[in-house]
C-alpha cells in the first residue's frame, strides 16, 4: 500500500511539473491555476494532468512488481481477461451509473440544490465543451486508458497490499476490510467531495469483484463502461439526469 501511495504522490508531482512546462511553452504560465480550476479547462490541461498522474502510477506498479513480485506487472497484478468479462463488465458498469448512483443519491436530492448537475461536474470537467478530435482523445483516454491504469493500481496493487495488511484480522474480516478500504481510497483519490459516496460504493463493488475473481478483467470492463456512460451523457445531453 505504501508503494501505491508513493506512486499517487509522485504522479501528482509529475502532473504539476508537466503542466508547468506545457503552460510555459504555450504562454499560459501566469494563468495556469485559473485554467486548471475552470469547469471546462483546455484539453492540454486535462491530458497533461492525466499523463503526469499515470507516470507515477506506472512507476509504482513497476517498483512493486520488481521488488516483491515476478517483475511482470500483468501477472503480479492479475491483469487477465476472460470472455465472460465482455458480458458481466458492461452490466456492472451500466448498473453502477444508472441504478447504484441514483439510489444512493436519491435521499440527498431534496437537500442539495442542482444535485444532478453537480454530480456531473467531474465528467463535464473532462469532456464538456470539447469538440471533434479533442473530445475523441479525451473519451478514449477516459474510457480505455484510465480504467486499465486505475484498476492495476487500486484493484491490483492496493487491494493486494490491503489483503496482506489485514490478514491478521481474520479469514472473513480481513478481506472485508481490504475491499472496503480499497473502495474508499479509490474514491478519496478522485478529490470529489460530493461524488465520494458514489465512487466509494462503486469502488467497493469493483474491489469485491477483483477479490472474488482474482483478476482485473471484469473490473476494467466495468470501469470503462461506467466512464463511458458518463462521457456519453455529458457529450449528448450535458450530464446525467
């Protein structure tokens, strides 16, 4: 777990340095902070931030694999697919967006103004306002690349570390704690207060699937589908309703 945390922190540093370099090169250094916090930042801000974070994540995976595994990241983290993933994964992802999240946030609707719009804000931040090639690039990264890297880190590296850390808690209690903690950490890593409940619940679902199957195939497809539903909703209607 310490290596995963180090990779996350390192990724944040690399993101900051990368964005500073890009901003300096295109003459936007003085306004970088303002651009990064806009509801819909420029594509280079989004892509630069993602790439920097991924560098840290991939570095953590490589270090963990070489220091305490076989040296082969895919094998050590359970990166395997089966045909059933193409059936179960999309069902889990769609149900997560269209069933789980609405049920979780239904009690909050009377108390949180513009709840639907605010819940869609992170997806809007990534894809809203982008057109043509920019939207296609962001969509591909969000739907295809993000799920693979995040599942390798959270359901691969972090979950395995959590299972070892909580092994002394008991044959049943240990895995439960590991699954829940991994789901919560997954949510916290997105730095979205309002979305914390939904991301945490979906993260727990993915962690449970990874624990039960011993591999990441279903989780990656489910995560990609979950993101795809959000991207399509923002791109076509302006957000999930």
